[in-house]
């Protein structure tokens, strides 16, 4: 059986893990890091994903995409999308009522759905795992915020499919973190009530679980899919932009490159303030040649974000109320997500629980991927002393129902119902001699449907004519392990039925879209591989030139060839160097042809210089840094 992984697809950073030999291994990426920025950049020559994309963001802000998770599964007119649109340096356009990201790529204007960007990040995580594990990865457990709605979950599943992954299960991030926390504790005798407080880069979840001898039962969940470290960064960016304007009488908010550099500095300052009482920000030539040097204290950072910090307690209160559990009965509060490193957040949570010590035993950046990897192993039949007798019971995060007369929400599945589940309700016809019924399926907590999220709609025909209220229509909601919904309606007297697996065209990709994106993803991968081969050919040529220069001027060849031969070889080398300087975007074939020409020229001169008849070894496969050509 092929190996499987767990992937934490984060707003700001993503992480991949694998379970084997009774332990979880967090897989490092090509830069040696255990987490990968969820960034995708487009340039005139290539596509960049992860650290390489984030590192060039300040130079290419309009074409460097991040926070795609905040757009996934949403409508363009969603207030949060409109707010994000003002903040992002890249362009968000309306494409069929959904947000799309518009960038310049290889000289052309292209648009991508948020799910496409997420699929690129997932493909990068897949590639990272494959490189480390040495085989193709197909199966994965993908995590999502617990408070993601139906369309956001499906959109994430689509993104994984586009990336070439078979989704074994979609699981909630705090639930995955609970697995990471509880895996080694499942054999303890006492039942534990555990609250997972998961505050990441862009989303926030709170889940309350009972852990009892390997059974992990979620009792309630709540959260905010648009709250996290990025929002704290934005507060700092706005504060310092105003300070810059006040000091220099210049407004930098219209300059995306300056804003990106400022945001990077603010993110760094935020991290530093978790361990220091004060930090400085120093940015040379931030805007119009003006340097920006300033400082900020932890107290000021906390003051600026006070309202956002306090708002994290609302979901905590909600889950305790929904689960009907007093806060005194919570045994452990487990912190997950990078933003829980902020001291003020820790103090607020601890104070809420009457000074209780918080549990920081798991890595907040890696816990979600860790738990997902364990779940992936269990789903594929890999059992060990740790995973044996393991059972995970999760809940539906939002209520699900049918719109009734007067736009009233008729709940069929209340929030925090254990999943998978199948529940039914009887509805009656509204009009005399009604022969068909139009069902509109909603998700949300408001009694009025216009404030809830429309998931989909369908029609049941063939209802026998009868006075209003006599025909009984049984509506059944079926939620699977991924929290994805199917709805069936049956007319009781005849058995006439119709059903819908909610596709939510307002929030999900069509089959045609998915097919197109899969094709484009394969083409992108092919183009990426071609670009990697081109760069490798360039590096091979540069390295060979470098090794020849070393041998010719300082090494073993220096005293073994004549002055005429040296001049002849030097001329060829200089020609190649000059060509390299003016041909940075040459083709793989062009670099290869110059490499062969140089080898031929070198061979004809060097062979006679060695008694053995052997030329110096071609060390072009060794990856030196490129030499500093033509530096005057």
C-alpha cells in the first residue's frame, strides 16, 4: 500500500506529516523548514510556491498571492471578501459571483480561483512528502477550520483533487490537534475534558472534547474563519503607516511594495514581542527614499489589538454553553496555532479559566498536521500500539435546515450534532393541490434564512394533488465523515423522491472547472519542471566555467599549457561569460550547446598538458555559487 500523509493547509503556513514505525514525522521542505509559507508567486518566467514565493513578495506584490484560504468557498459580495480586497496587493475580480485572483504571468493576464491557488500549495506539500519518502503520494487527510461551512469544505476537497490527491478524510483542525495531544494519553484511566484553543494565521477555532481511553468525542465547536495573526499584523501596518504619514507628510498606503515591506517588518516585530518587551523596526528607503526607523512596545501592541484579542473569548463561552459544561470542569486547555504564542492571548485565556495553567505540550505550528497524519494512518489500516482502539467522533459545526414559508429556517440538524449522521423531518405542502415542492437548503444559526448560507436547492415533483397541509414530505439530511451534506425528499404516500448532493454552485467549482484546472495544474507542473531543467543547465555551465577558471589561473593547469593555449582558452571562456551575462533567459538547449562547445575547446587544449592523457574532471555537476563575473 502506498504511503499516506496528513496535510495542514494553513492560511499563512502549511505543514505535512507522515506516521510510520509508531511515530509521526514532520516532513521538512526543500529549504529545510518544517512549515511552508502558503504563498504562490507568478513572474515573467516561472511560478514560485512556498518560501521562494514569499521571499520575493516585496519586489512583486501584485503577482504574489497569499491568504487564499480566506477567499475559498466565499461569494464575491461577501463583506469579508470585500474587506480583504482592499487589503490585498493583488487584484480580486468578480468571476461568476465568486472571487478570482488576477495576476500577470509570463506576460499574460491570468485569473485563478482561490481553490486553484490552494491546490498549488497542496501540490507543493505533496511534492515535499514525495521527495522525502521516495515514492508517489496519493492519499491524504486534509484539515480545515472547524467553522468552515459546507462549500468551503467542498472547495478544499476540490483543491486537493486538482493537486492529484485522493482525500481520505477532511477533518477539523482542532480535532486533529486533539489527536496530537491525546495520542499518548489515551490509555489513562480517567476521562478528560479538553478545550482546544486554535488561533492561527487566518482562522480561529475552539473545540471542546471528551477523551476517554482512545475515544475522542467532540462535544461542541465554535470559531471565526476570519481571525488570526494576519489581522494583528494588519493593525500594526495601519498604525505604522499613519506614523510614517505623520512624520513625513507622505502617504505610503497606495504603494504596494512599501506596504509589503512594512507588513514583513510588522510580522517580525509581532513575533519578537512574544519574547521581548520592546522591539524596533528599521526599513531603509521605505517610500520615496525615506528611511523608516521606529519602535514598539508589547504594551502598545496589546493596546492596538485589544478588541481582537478579547473577541477570542466569545467562542470559548459559546462551546461551554453548547456543551453544558462549566469552565471549572475543563481539565486541560491546549494551545494550538502560532498566534497562541502571544503572551496577552495566553493571559486572557488563563484568566478566563480562573488562572488555570495552559497546556503547551504540543508544537502549535505542527500539531494539526501531526494529528492528520495519525488519522491518515488509521484510515488506511495502519495500526500500532498507539493507534489501536482509536475512535474519533466529530460534530457538525453549523445548523442545517430547509427554508419554510416566511423565510423561516426549519432546522433538521442542529449544530454540534455528532457526525456522520442521518436525520429526517416531516414538512407539509403550503398550497391547495400543490404538485411540486421547491426545497432550499441552508446552513447557519439565524432563524431568518436570508442571513444564513444557501447551500443548494432542488424540486420534488409528482406530489398527488391534495388540500394544503395534507401531503407529507419527509426530508432527510445525510452528513458524511467529511461534514459534506446530501439531502433527500420523499412524498410519503407515493414514495416519489428526489435528492441532491449539495454542490452549491455559488461556492463550489463545476465539474468543467475542475477538469480544466486539473489539466492546467499538470501543465504548470510540466512548465515548472522545464524551468527547473533550464536553471540547472545554466548552473551546470556556470559551474564548469568556474572550475575551468580555477584550474587555468590558480590550479593544476596553470603551468602545464603554453601562453598561446592559455590565450585561446581564455578567449573562449570570456565569450561564454559575456554570453551568460546577456542571456539570463536562454533555453536549456542553448546552455547545453555552450557547455558542450566549452568542453570541446577545453579538451583540445588540456589533453596534451597531462601525461595521463586525461582532462581535469568536469565538476559542473557540483552546485557552486555562480562566480562574480565581470565585476569592475
